[in-house]
């Protein structure tokens, strides 16, 4: 053991004993059916919501950009990294979201870090939903603004916090539209009203809504007609759009500010051309098949109904993300192991990703899951819970 590392084994042992140690799962394939340890499993833990990661048109457009521009953009966007495909993608994303402009980032995580820290700074306020993604919290911490958490989906609590913010400083309200671990939706109209009353900007993370909710998969903001009331619509390319990267749709002035002040944009190599091409291909598919997300949501509703009828708790989910609340971490691991033995890859989600006592299976459904597979999954989950109760 190297000097200074003696504490690491103790830290890992403590995590292991409490059921919180994490390990990497090596698999082959990126679709709904993957091979792990030589066994074929139905993957219900990925975020390929629309089944586009292996879609022939998406792959073809990725290859076309790879052939035209090469494997790497070779530099940051402000040096020589801006390619014609980046400009095309950002124009398409702005159109999908209903905003004047858009800007892409290397990942969704990098986007959230860069957006928040570019807008607010020391002595400003960031007010974030208590269950918002870690990248949003980290962006607030990086900004050095004062961070406050409002109760989950509670616009009244947000308004009370905003009312106590000091005058003369910037205020930024941050939420997700579809929450990644609970699958529920934010009350965007009420949150926007609270932000407006108190002169705050509003950032909505649409990572899990883009491609699935709204007209042609445009997201929850556009579904609610709030494009003029939400300053920043953040999204990812790496979930429903089957590619890699993050982006923000916003006004032209705000885009210019981000180009000049967002450190994760300025100091990162631009998106790889193949990732840009894949995202463009996904947007093509959405244009040709605008109801793909709606059909996925209908299937997810059927899964929830069957689980609820069996007495299982799926929380407030209304999306393609269906949590099945277990409670304790070790029990969640046992349920996940039972499902793996039954042929399903359903990863247990444990603290600190979710609050203590709410460990769960996060069933992440894909358009490529067949009705028969979803019926088998539902039956297996119910059986896994019964097995865990006997253990």
C-alpha cells in the first residue's frame, strides 16, 4: 500500500458493511438486451429511452460526421474546435426547444457546472430543489453563491425563500423537470411564477424529459408553453437522443454570456464529431416519428399499474422512470440480485444518490422493450420482492 493510502481500505470496508460499496459492471452491448458475465440480460437500468443508441439512422449520421470531420474536434470551441456540425446541431436543438439559441457542452454534468457558475457568483443566491441532480448542486457550490434547498416540488417554500433574499443580488432557481430517481415531474408553471415575482432566473434541467415529453420530444417546458418564462432549458444528448454531451437552450444574449464565462465550455475540447452526428440523427428520427416518447410513456403507465396492483410503491412517477421503493440498501441489493438471476439487469440505487431509507430499483424503460418483456419484468419484480421478504 502506498504512503498516505492506509485509510482507503477502512473507507471501502465501511461502505461494504453498510451495503453502499459500488463496483463497475462490465457488459457488452448498449441496447435493451446486454451480456454480463456471459449471460444475456434485459437491461432496465440504462437511459436509452427511445432506443436510438443503436438506431441505424443515428449510427449512419455518426459515421458520416466521423468521415467528414475526423475522430476529434482537436480543440476547445474558442480556439479552433468549432465545426460546422456543432453549429448545425445547436440550431436544431434551439428549434426543438423553442428558444432563439443553444450551446453544447461535453456532457450534461459539464453543462450544469458551467451554466450555474457563469450566471451567479459570490453573494448571489441559488435555490435548488432538494432532490435535484448532484451536478446542479456541484454547479452551485462551484459558483460560490449561497446555496439554499427548497422542499421537493414545493413552489410555496421556494417563494418564501426568495422573499428573504437580499435585494441587489442575482437569484437563480434550479430544478429538474423530470426527476432522475423518482420519475415525477416538477410544477414548472408554479415555480416560474415564484421566480418571476421575485426577479429570479429559472434553470430547468430537462435531461430526462428531452425526447420523451412534449411535442416531438421537445420536453416539459415547451409542453407547458413556458419557453418565454424559463431562462435556461438544459438537456443532454446522452439519454433519449442516444449520443453523448449536454446543451442549454436560451436567449442569444445568454448564449453569448456562456461562451465568455462558462469555464466548462471555454476550457474543454468540443464535442467529438461522431457524437454530434449521432445527435443530429436522433433529431431526424424524432421529426419523422414525433409520438415515439408518448408511446413509451403509455407502456410505462402499464408497468406502474401492475406493480401498484401488487402493493409495490412506485412513488409519484409519471414518466419512463419507474422507481420501486425498497427501503434499506442491503434489501435493495438482494432484490437486484434476484432479478439478475431471473435475467434482468435492474441496478439497486442507494444513498447518497437517494435519501436514507429510500433505496430502490430504478426501472428505466426503453422504447425497444417489448410488451412481452415488460410483462415478464413486472412479474419478476413482484416475485423478487416476495423472495426478499422471506430472506
